[in-house]
């Protein structure tokens, strides 16, 4: 079993907590994505899993073993670096074989002549040759086995790095932003390669990225981090449809979720001069005391036409099959939460090529069926289960 369990894991650098009391469980053969902006602690957390950074406090378990006190070599994990970390003087075959050679390492491997002979013997054993060639076929590297990394493209080098991890047949694969050096088209194809690799070889994958599209398309679950703290842990669908706070709401989704200043009253949801009936999943909040809130609503749930909210077009972005229209509402300024998340203009996604122009007056309609509400400090407002059932 290659399940992973983190219990109160904390890392302190110079008095600052790069990871703060992180606790979650990763099931065997799961694909977990550590997601968040630069500096949020996701790579630090991955390096603590690998043993490249010491845990200040807390525990890390893999299966039934506690591993935070073990050296990296004893953890049965393979690490794929952002920079590929290939040996330029070795062929692709030798780069992929190298972890298998190091398993048999002896002190005299450092002797130029004797060590070279020993390494070649290991490389040429039937079991090693078969494993390396099967791995190369899986990653479409067979024709490149005798080439050197300098002759390969970025995507090919990344496949070599993946192959070097695969031949170890580890319980856990750790990947630190492995696609960040690739162009957009290659990133898309390599995402598919890694998803296929996870499906075929099994194992538990922990993958670090700041790219929410990678996280949403690759991960079975996501740990979204900010300032060393996990903001939300769940499936991509859960995080998209049920964000825990405005940071999560604005970080996940392209375009991001709109935040609109509103007020809950017994008569409904008040936005400017408009009053909208609360949808069923929020109706119980109308029974509580009136209060100011932030309405969270996805751009696809807004429409242009005969709506209740008036505004002016601020910007139109044409992105092929859709147009993204930014609207400045007449009734209020930009919605701000106390945690600093800002909705800027309200964004609407419309199908096709829009002929709207900046400054043109428009009216917005809202589908509140999937809307969520937040306190002004950014925290999600939960509808009491008892009231909802009633």
C-alpha cells in the first residue's frame, strides 16, 4: 500500500512557517495535486515528503511506515524535477538506467576503468535491458535511447526524466512542476502522457503546480494552498462548485468566479436596487438577521439581455468559440472581501463572437441555482442543514 498520511506537518524557515499544521490523507494509487500561487509552500511540502527537507514538526506516513525520520533513499519514492536534472554526458539509455545502477552501487564504482565496466555489466543484464526498453516503448523513446539529452526537445527530455522515475518502480511518484518549462501545446500533450502513465503504472502520484488547468484535468484530488496553509482539500469538482472561501473561488475557474456585493434580507437577495428571490439551496438564510454578504457566481451563470442588473461594457475578449465580456455594474464599485480577494468587473461568458463595444449599456440576468455566498471576511456561508431540510 502506498497511501500517504500527513499529520500536523509544519516547516519553519527563519521564523516563517512555509508549511503550517498540514494534515490530510492520500489514498493508494491516487493522483494528488498540490496547487497554489508561488511561495505558498507546495514545493516545500513535496520536498518534505521526499526527505529533501526536514520536517520541523508533525509526522509523514507512507502505508504503515513513518518516513519523516528516514533518509530519502529509504522512502521508496521517485522525484521528477522541474529542470529535468538529466546527466548531459550520458545517453538516454544510461540516464534511464542510472537509478538501477545506483541500487548496486559499490565504492569502487568511482574508479574510472573498473567502475565503468561494472556499470555496463549492470546495464546489459537481461532484466535491466528489458525494463529500460519497456519503459522507453511506453514513453515513445525507443528511437532515442542512444542519443544524448542535448539533442532532444524539451518534451523528450521530460519523458526521459519520467522514464528514470518509472524504472525504479516506486510506491510514490513526486513531481515538482515538471511541465513549467514547456510551451503551451507541449504542456497539453505531456499532461495526457502523465495521466496515461498514472493509469498504466499505478502508484501514488503527488504533483506540484501553480496551473489550475493542470490541477483540474490531472488530479483525482487537489490540496489548494496559500501562505503555507491548505485552504481546501477535495476533488476538482468539489473545489470548483463548493469553494471554502473567496480565495478558492477566485483561484479556481477561468474566468474566475464573480464576487458581487449584496445583502440578505427576509424579502430576498438585494443587489443595488434589485431584489432577487433566494434560490432553494439558500432560502433558509432569509430567515436569519439581515447582513451584508458577497455573492459568488460563475461567469457562465450570467446572461446579457433583459436582466435586473444594469451596467456598462468595460472590455470584450474574443477567445474563439466564446467571448468574455467584462461589465462595470452601475449600482456599486468592485466587490472586495476582507481577505483581499477582488472581483474587479463582473465577467460574463457568451457564446460566439460578441459585437459589444466598451461603454455600451447592458443588463445582466443571474441564474442563482449554483450561486454561493461568502461573509465579507471571505469565508463561505453554510446554510444550516436543519433549515435547508425544512
